[in-house]
C-alpha cells in the first residue's frame, strides 16, 4: 500500500509540472481515476486487515483461556467425617505413658506364714514380699481410633519369686458417639464397681490396697467383658451402668454361665458444694457364679459395695492443699460349697462376711501429704471359714512429691490378721510417671 501512495505522489508531481498541458489529457485523467480506485481498495484492505488482527487477538485470548482452564486441578473431594478424624496429628501416634514403681518392704511377721482369719489369701490380696522388689510397673497406650471409638492398652510388668511377669491389665475400646450420654466398652478392663476398683493402683494414696479389696476382690477385679454406662445430662453428676464379665477371675472362677459368670450393676452420684468442696457416693453389686474359684468356692455369691468420698480444697485446687475422706463398705453373701485344698474335703457354705475401710489424706502443700487408714474385716460366724477374730489394720503414710510425676512414700502399718499374730510393716516406695498421662478420675 505504501508503494501505491509513493507512486501516486510521483505521478501527481509529474502532472503538476506539466499541469498546463496534462490537465486535459484523457490518459492522465484515466490514470488519476485508477489511482483513486487503488487508494480506495487499499483503504478497504487496511480495514479488513485490522479486523482480521482483532479477530486473531480474540481467538488467541480464547485459546489461552481454554488452555488455562484445562490446567486447573479438579476440586478435591470432601473427606468423610471418619477420614477427617483419622487424619488428625496423632492418628498413628497414640499417647504413651509409663509408670515405674518400686518398693522396699519389711514385715515383722514372715509373709510366708501370714494367715488371715476367715479370709483365705487369694491372688495379690496378700502381704508383699520382704525386701526390695519391683512394684507393679505399667505401660499404657491410648488414642482415639476414629470419630466413633477410643482404644487403650495397658501392660503390667511385675516379678514373682524372681521371675518377670508381663500381663495384659486392660485392653478395651470405648464408643465415643453414642447419643444421650451412653458409652459402651468392650474388651478387658477393671470393673466400675465401688470406688477404688476402677482406679489404677498408682493413683492410690497408700502403698497397698485396703483389706476389704484384698479379701473380696484379690486387690482388684478385672476381666473380659462388656460395659454399658449412662451419664445423665444434669448439673448433678449421675452415672449408672451394668457389666457382663467372663468370670475367670476372683471372686468368680471357671467362667460359669457359658462364659458370662459375672454380672454387675453400679450407680454413682456426686456434685460440688461451692468452690471448695466436692463429693461422690455410690452403690454397686457383683453377682458371680463360681466353679472352683481361687479360694475353693463353688456356687453363687453376691458382693454389695457402698462408697463415699468427700474432698475439701480451701484454695480451690486440691494440689495446693486440702483433705480427702473416703470410706467403702463391703458385704459378701455366699451360697455353695467350699473345698479345702489341704484335706480335700468339701463343706457346704451359706455364709456372710463383710469389711470396710476409712481413710483420710491431708495434702499439706504441693510437695507433702500425709494420711491415715483404718481397715477391718468381719469373718463369718459359722461355716467352714468361721472365726471369732476379725482382722484389723492401721496404716500411716507420708508422701513427698518432687512434682506431679514423681514421689517417694513412707508407710507404717500394724496388722492383726488373726488372734495370735501382729505384723508391723514398713514400706518405702518410689513411683514415677513418664509420658502423656490423662487426668485421673475423681
């Protein structure tokens, strides 16, 4: 197009130079008309070219937009609630806690010759061995499994006659999503009867368990089973529940009733009084059918427990000081027979025994606490285990805590297990807690 313009100018200049003679020349006029037509065509071509460039730019923009949209990732699918729960930071990193426990024991009465009137020694419900000994240490792992379940495994380590023993103390799952305050537990666990039974022993205020726990539950009753609990949605704490247990362990034995040898029921009620006091009370029942249980009993038994706890924390936090008073009462009804392991005789037994303890623990400050416990058992008046003597024991303890994770405890106990013997015992215990550890129950 530029060439045509230059040509037109050149011709016009030539025509001007010869304007006088060329103005009327028909060839010149024809040439001028053709030039004018060429310029018109050139102007149209420029317009078409501009339109083509605009169309090309629009097409290029559309193409780039299409390519960009194809590179965009597809929206990620929304994870299901279960996936959300399992992707939490500790999904594959359960909380792990370790309890290390050791004790030195000195008894004035040889533990091998210890006899408790009216109450055969069963399981761990007997005096500790003389001297230094690794106490019951445990390792526990727990975690939420997903949005509906929680799991816990606790392994206990101990020694018996120089041999190291490892056992499954608890291994259970809990539901976490049942409606209306219900919780279902399945596996191996400590029964929720009474107060101390469901607590691990490292939470106790004394080195050993009360005589009633030793005599009626071999220290602590745990078994394989299922548990259903309900907590009322009220300001006042109300918990009721029931359990079906296998019945392999004392006070049952032999897994009677086709492997459902024990049935329990319990209820607890508690609350606060102002900001300094709180209380908890409960009643429980354990119904067992035994086949040659550890004390030689076969038949039906019912154990009733009533418990009460009151706490006073004048500064609002029990760790800073306060007083805890607790008492539990046990009544044991038996209907069956008792085998004597030494003579092999079998005696019918329809009897009733009972026991109780009361204890008070005064928390002086964050480092020191002291306490006193009174134990008593009442033997049966008749039958194969009848006795005129009722075992009794007094215990004093002093505890020093370096922190909430470590303590040393000194305890003195005077035990009268039968009419002829008195056992004065001194204990020195250390106990440490490592790793993650959940809050203890009330």
